[in-house]
């Protein structure tokens, strides 16, 4: 089985590119972030024509997460227990989809979607950016990580052998070598502050490990559109696949698809991919795609 994560930075602007890559890269399940649309705006038909079912959670033109899978997905959720909210309520769209709320009455943003494929529990996550150290969004980011960590500990305590993967844009560069953007300054900037790095490390300590880094020790996953960041290779490593021990032992390969930052209208992020030693149950029933 081959799974991937990709912050697509607007699926409506990049659907053809994403679908083409899915088919050519032979991806079974893709977790997407920043789809930036409501359900009725998602270009589902293009994915279905390529043999993928889509599950998504989007409330407005910001944030939004989704799965595209050519294998059946079950047990879909769009939040985790204790997930904090932020900001003002989003107005329900024409499809009637609106936000849920946390215990404080704050709206839950579209940052989480989870599902199960062949017994493997997957989450596509888009962590809050934080905006600036000391900003209310920064405090929200740290609380979001803390609540997620508590849930992971609960899940793995209840089911230690669960193959679990949290994948997505975590908006944290955990190591110094993960930050190559000179505009980010230690002590002033988000993504590299001690508190954010501690939050990421604490999440891993709940029973997760970066399953890509041992196989791909260097490389960025994001380059800003500004200041020629990509040609200068001034990027960040902020997109990860964090797996439980049962998930990690299935991993046989990994890659960071840097070539996807090139070409016409690319996302500012690139896909991160892992191969698993799992034979999809209905592998023989995959649709034949000719192109």
C-alpha cells in the first residue's frame, strides 16, 4: 500500500495536477490539507473518474482537509476529543454545512479528518500556523497540539497494537536543519520557537515516530512563493507522517516528491510518501486507468 500527504494549497486550482500525480505515482490513499473549499465546491468528479473516492471536511475558503482513496474508507471523523476552536463562526454554505463548537463555544476549524483503510487508522491534519509568537493564534496552536497529544495517548493506551498514522502539515520545523528560510528567526518567528518544538516532541512521545526521516534524512517539504525561495532551496521541513510502532514496522520506503514544486502553478508544499508492506484487500478490483 502506498499512502501520501500533500498540502495542495487550493484543490480547485490544482485538481488536474493532483489527480495526474495520484495516478502516475500509484498512490492508494492521499491525505490533503488546505483544500480551501466547501464540499459542494470540491472537484470530486475528477477524482472519481480516476478511481478515487473522496472524503472531505471544508467550511470555507480557508483550511480544509480531505482524503482521496482508491480503497474503501470507514469510520470517518472530522475532529478529535477536546479539539479547541478559534475565531468567529463560519456561515453555513448552500449545502448547509457549518462548524461544530468546542466547550467554550468557539467554532472548530476544518483541520482534521480521520478514516480507516484495511485496518490502518489514518489522519490528515492541518495544524494551526500560529501567525506570530504571542499572538492568540499561537496560543491556540499550542493548545491544539496538547489536546491532540492527549488523544493519541488515549488511543494507543486503549489499543497498543493499532497501526496509526498522523500525516499532514504540522507547521513546525522540529530540528534546526528543517529550517532553511532566512526570514524565520529563532526567538521571533513561529514554526521554530521552543514551545512549538516542545509541543511537536511531546506529540511524538505519545507513541509516534517520524517514519520518513530515517529513510529520507534531509530535504524540505515547503518553499514560500516569495523571494525565490525554491530556486535558492530556502525551504522548511514541516510536512510529516508520524506513525505508531505498529504502523512504523510496516514502512518499507519513503520519499519527498520535490519535483512537484516545479512546473505550472505548483503548490508551495510537495507530497510526502510512504510505502507499506500491506497488500490492499481489494487490490484486484482497482479500476483500470488508461491515459
